[in-house]
C-alpha cells in the first residue's frame, strides 16, 4: 500500500527518505519533488524498477527516462566523450533545470529503454531530491503523471494519477516553489557538434549561449558548415 510523507516535517522527512530508500532497493517506484515538477523515480540500474516506472506512466520503451544524479562528478561514471563545452554547461547550470544527453558508459549494466546508447543526465536543484539521491545513487526519473496528462506539481496531484503503482510519495509542497506552472528542464544533445537544444525549458537559449555561444536552437542549422565539395575530376577529352 502506498505511503505519503510530509517532508516539511523534519521527522517525517527522515522517515520518508528511509522508506523511499527501501522502496528503491526493492525495485519499486517513489514520487519525489524536483526543482521543476514532481518526478516518479526508480533505481536506474534496475531493469525491473525502470519497467515498473514506464508501466506506471503508461509509456513504452521508446521514451526512456532521464537519470538524476546527486553530484556533478557522477557524470563521468555514467557517460563518455564529455566535451569541455558540456562540462562548462554542467558546472554553470547544475544543480538546476538543464538535462544533458551523452553517450552512455558502455560497461554499465542497465536498461532504461531504447536509448540508442545514450543517457540523459541532470542534477536537480532540490534539497529533498538531492538528499534522496545521496542515499540511493542515480535514479531514473520522469515527470510524475500518466502520459498525456499534466505533470504533478504536488505529491498529492501525482498520487491522483499514479495511485498504488508508487510505493512512497514524498510531499514537499508545490513545485516549482514559486507556485508558477511547472516548466520542464531544457534538454541539450551533447553528443553532437555543435551541441543542440532538443527541448526548450527552464534554462533559456540566451543563458546557454552565454556559456557556449555556438549552441544550436531547436531546428537551427549551423551558419557555416565545411564544404564537402571535392576538386573536380580531370577530364579525359
């Protein structure tokens, strides 16, 4: 049976984090606050947990969840071929509303869905989420809602949609804290050169370009690409 914990109460916060840690270890799902909206999370290294998460949302393997991490240094354990520009974005906007897509470490035994060898990483700017990540390690986390419905901005809203498919709900009030509509993270594909925004969100393009001026917007093409034309072949007549 699902249990909800009021994380504004220090005692319940401690109990809730412990219960959530046990649920994650048991390959179950939890709902947690983040700096954008509430998320449904599972152990990133548990195929059963990730499958339960996708089923709870009504989502297939073609939409794999991103992975939340507790600290910037975790990035190097999960991804390869990380450019200096991508590191600069992570240093500037983590913790915060930026998700970066990398090539996944090929040695890791995980199954997030049909990722085509990539992984989307983010470090959230939320104390409860970071406290949980510190004790669980990386979590596969997607917005806490059924696919096609609005993301939960409280744990109670998430519970209305996800019900008993989630074992532990961590309630920490409205997200975002300011009470505005939930804005998802900005997603940047850091596997391409130049890097490209693939979803607009919490971090603006202008802010990204202050760090990496050459980053491309959705649908934007490079202003100058190297010519692929070759010298004409000599004629024989």
